[in-house]
C-alpha cells in the first residue's frame, strides 16, 4: 500500500529538515494566536510527536524562543504554558504583510532607494530587493524605506529592462523552483480524505510551514514583472484548496485537546476562516497600459505565515 500523503510529506520534511523552533512559530501563528495566543506545552508535545519530533527537541526549541523574546512562559503547578508575544516587532510587520488587504495594482513604477549599504539587512527584512550595494528596489508604492533619510527615486522602464532588473534584484529562479517542489509534494493531498483530526492538524501545520518558508523569500511582485507561468500562482491555489479542507477537523482537535492556563482554548477568531483567499485572475489582455507602463495584474494573493529560518521577518 502506498504511503498516505501525510507520510509522504513527513518523509520530505526529514530529507530537508526545518529547525524545530521555526515549526513552533508556525504552529503559534497559524493555530494558537487566533485562539488567544497561549497553549499548554503538553498540547504541543502531542502535535510534534505526530510530526516525528521528540519532546526533548521541542522543549529545547521552546527555551530558545523564550530566551529570544518570542514566547512568554507561565507555570501553573508543574505545567508550563507558552504565549506568543505579539508585540515582537517582527511579528506585527509580518502579520500586516500576510493578512493585510491585497496591494493596489501596480502603476508601472519602481521605487528606488539609495542608502548606506550597511542597512541592507533592514531593507531586505522590510521587503525590498537589493539591485546593487546601496540601491534597494520595490514595486510596492506603499512600502516606506525602513531607514530615515534615504533618497527615494521613481523609475519606469521597458519590458526587457523590467525583467532584467527583477532578475538582478530578486532570487526569482530559486523561489520558482521552491514553489514547484512545494506543489509536487502537497498536491497528492487533494485526493485524500483519510485524515483523522490530529493528522489534519499536522497536515495543516506542514502545509503552512513549508509554504511560508517560500513566501518570505518571494518579493510578491506584480504579475506584469514576473516570468511567464510563474509557479507561485499554482502553489497559492493549492493552499487555497487544501487549507479549508483541513481546517474543520484540525480545529475540532484543538477544541477537544488543547488547553490554556484557564481551561480549553477560546473559540477561534472569525478571520481564521477567511484565510487563503485567492484573488480572481485578471481579465485576458490586461497588463501594460496604453502608455507602455505595467499597470495591470497583481500576483495572486493568499495568506501564508510568519517568521523565516534566520529570525528575520518580512
């Protein structure tokens, strides 16, 4: 008998292991924050056992995240409870990007920012690309420079120059390959209906975790800038298909088994059920306007998650 899709995903995870603390942050951001932000350590240990990750490894990850200020620990008797600190600067910025409204249609202009090259980490964390030392680029007209006193310019270009600038500024080939692999790994879940409640939660966590590892490296450029047949769209739509299928059973497991300091987890916020909303495709032929500027379609938008594997949040 062939392995279930969840088993296949777990095999993939073992071949390309994630840091356990990173998966912990995914669990909190995706499943715990919408239900009050706090959870008993025992709840997490049960989930991570399903993922094939031992209790000692999880405890070490929890200690690291607490020391780094991401989690706040509370003890009640011999039991430990952990709360995600949503005031952490990176979390608010990431949440705004992930769950905010879709960006406005591109007006065909790049925002070019000149700043000291030493500020590269701040610009990359804010969502800019680095075209050259000290030259940072975004196609998002609302994305303000993270460093005061920067010089801001606006530029337009022909199609060929736009493609060259995008390829020079952002790792689009690497991101595209990661999206294609993600789709290959998770697509078998589309035809699977055999998840029990805990397996559904495990599948949901892995889906979001693997997806957000890619999205946080994706500049989320307007479709007019992207290469043809951009695989990010297929990955987005796959998430939009799988996530609502996994949500009811996974939430039922949390209802029955997850605990806070005062008892069962609170009911989930309504916005939990509005995640992974995909924008409709633009009408055929919409793209560059009559003046030649790429004012058309925006890349499909879905709702991924939270922190990358180096503690930088975008």
